[in-house]
């Protein structure tokens, strides 16, 4: 005795659905399949049916405009750069981080750090600019500005408090342009 194959029974609701939305199939070459896959990825269509409906015009895909994509990329890149390269320090009052953005303030901080004598921990000796001998000055030209004095590296880092006080005073003086 052989077993007979049991056929699945189609319910009335399945019959109505199949009449309302018939199955469509077709064969296409592999190159066209690759193009369709790329189109589906770029269009963010959730289903193949939505992709084909959009091609026919019965369904509208929500595509990002080039301007929106550029703006999103710019925001993402600038945020990553700020997190990676931004100069911050803790506030002396509340302890929250302050991001230094203004070029003038950055330049003042560079000068204070140079005066404090900070150096690489792995440097065997100071790598500071050496004073150059004065050049002969013609009689018609004014005197040049003197070279900045070199600061010894062995000087203590007690000037860190001086730098933080300077930044806090500068922040209070520019209260209308407060830092984030």
C-alpha cells in the first residue's frame, strides 16, 4: 500500500486573497537581478512589491535628497571631529567640560602653556627654539622685536592653576559669548 500525498486545503479566505492579489512571477537574467538589488538597496524599499509598485507609480518611495544626505554627513563628521580633536577642560565652578572654539582664546592658551614649560614626557632635553644672534640693522630700518625668552622645562607645572584661572576670567569677561 502506498501512502497518498495529503493535499493542503485552501481556506475560503485564501481563495479570496488569491483572486484579489494574484501571484506574479517572471524570469530575468543575472545582470538585471544585480541592478534590481542595487536599486532596492538605494531606494530603501522594504519589500520587492514596494519597489515594483514605485516603478509603476502606485507607491512613492521616501528617498533622501542629496542635500539632506550631505548635511547628515557633515553633521556626523563634524561631531566626530569635535569629539576626537576638540580641546576641553573642566569648569572650575561646576566641573562640566568646556569646549574651546574661539581662535583668540586658543592662541592665549598656547602662550600660557608655552610659558608653563610643558614638554613631551619622553623628551630627553628641551626642544625649545634657541635665540638667534642679532642681525646688523641698517640705519633706515627700525629695530626688530626681540626673540621670545626660552622657558626651562624643569620648571614646575604650578602654572596649570594660572591657566585655568585665566580661562575662567576670560569666560566671565565674555559672558555674552559663553562657551558650551
